[in-house]
C-alpha cells in the first residue's frame, strides 16, 4: 500500500485538548447493549437489540453479562430513527471549554452512531442513512455543550452543582435541553432521567485573567429552533424563533456576578421565506396580543423580572422591516396601554442608519438609557462558607430583549454593548 503523504501546511489536530471519556462505559453484544454510568453505580441501562426495548436494571444483575474492553464515551445524546433503523447517538469526543466554580463545561467535538436493531444492523443499506447521519454529526458539532456538575442549561442561582431533582426538572420542563426528546425512547420512569446528562445548544466561552474568570453562556431554545427563514415569529404557547438567553458570569475569589439578556424573533405570528420574500403577518391583532402576553411569561419562567425592555433594531427604510415595527407597536399599544401591562418598555433604533461600518458608538446613548442599574442591574452573589453556597446580595431586576430581523448581527453588536455596561 502507498504511504499517505501529509500536507505540511495543514494544521495538525491537537488531541491533547480533548478530555478523556470516563463517565460512561458501553458494552455491545449481538443481542444487547449495556451502558454503565460509572458515577451512578446503582443501576445500568440495557437495550435489547431484538425487541428494541430498553430497561434499567439494578447493579447486582451486571455479573451475568460477559463484558470486556468497554467503549468509553462522554454520554448518550439519545436515540434516533433513520429510514426505519434505530441508532444510539453517543458523545465520543468532547473538549473542556470553560469552568464555573472549577466545574468543567464541555463542548461536543464528535459523535458515534450505533445501530441497535438486531434484525437490520447486519444487512441494512448504510448508504441510505449516510447522508442524514453525516448531517446529524455535523449539526452536533456546531455548538452543543454539557456539564456533569454545573447547571449549564439554567442560569446561576447560588449553588454550583445540581441534584437529581434538578436533572428531572430540566429534562421535563427546560426549553434548553436539546436531547430530552431523543432520550425519551430510553426512559421508562421519571427517575431514569438522572442517568443522562442534559445537552444545550448555543455558545460557551471563557477568559481567565489573574483572579477573574469571565464566562459567557448562550442557551438557544429547541422550541422553534429551525433555520432563520423557516423559523420566524411565535407559536401558540408564546415561544419564538431564535430565542436565546445569554448569561455572562464574572467569578472572583469569593463572589460571582451574573447578567442575563435575551434575543428572539418579534413575538407575533409572521413569516418570511427567503431574504427577498415579502413578510406576511398572520392572525388578528387580538390573537397576537394574547401570544405576546404568553411570551412575557416565557421570559419570566426562571426569573420574575420587574421590568422587561424590548429593544428593536429594525430598519426604517426597508419596507418589510418597517411593516414589522409598526405592527409590533400596535401590539404594545394594545397590551401595555389598553390592558395595563405596566412593566413592559420599548425603544427602537434603526441600527444601520445610525452606525457606520464597525463604528457602533452612536448606539451607546440607547444602551445607557435602557440599562439602568436599579431597574435592570445584575446579580451579585457572595460565597457562604457555612452553607457552601453563594448568597444573593443584589438581584437583577429587569431584562433587556433585543431583536433585529434574524436576531443575529445587529442584535449581537448591541448585546455586546449591554454586556460591557453591565
């Protein structure tokens, strides 16, 4: 065979940055798949490859299985069906990208797929599944994060590690747990959720400077989590497209400071297919006001804010964007003025009109006007040695929710400004 000739200009993969997979051990035989959580050692998961059913068994039944040379993985993302063939999605590579309270947060770098149907895994046409699996693999490498101990799927509230009840609540009620649906085929009773780790899509990054640890965590909702032109507006329950909660954490020796802000599609029924397609607004004003009020409840799921500020960055010159702005103002007038919702505020800045290239200084006057330390502010926690938790000293009173058309570039620039001020 010919020797492979490496491209000298191609950057070499630094395998040293990847963490070691020790948490889950997986054993595969012709009839079953055994998965062990090495930390939660009281039970293990058995997947029957004949009946396609799974069950949790007590640890003392492990002795009947012959197990050698386990496949070590970081976790189980879930189970998927591709052309009638069932696959387990396994987290095979992960990298430590940040820490809060010295608890590591990992990003998924690669996944493996294991066929679990005995009748089909020997003779199935893999090529028929190949395209979908490759897309799935690429997708799961595009910003999916997890932590064994830190509640990455939820904002910091004083305690660093999470309990069994926290995991159960997360999988059943958290809009940022992307693998909840994929894990359901493996779950038979509520407590089984504790065997798995929640996975969140978004971004996690950190910078450590002397005694300061600066961390940014963005959590993207899986509800209406489609691509930008296919996921616009709101659904019946008040969830919107491209909804992201971004939390910045500044950790010092004995204190933690946090600040949360939000982005998301304009909260009413509208759509736009493609960049040049016309915007279409659906339903009556009354229905859209009702959905807007439901969206306020979505924003207050974790924190009951006293003040919510909507900062709109749409253009006044682009007809489609101006149409959305005018309609949103009608909704606000109906909800805030006529129905007496007194904790909602609104401001509008035509971002493109007031900025030039990379000079965003004209936005500053809006930032300082909207971010008020008393009515918006940030969270301040001090470490309590006796309880081994962080005690809340100052609470973030208000939330700022920014949007442009796609909640991407313009929103990102403005949220950066708010972050610096906070």
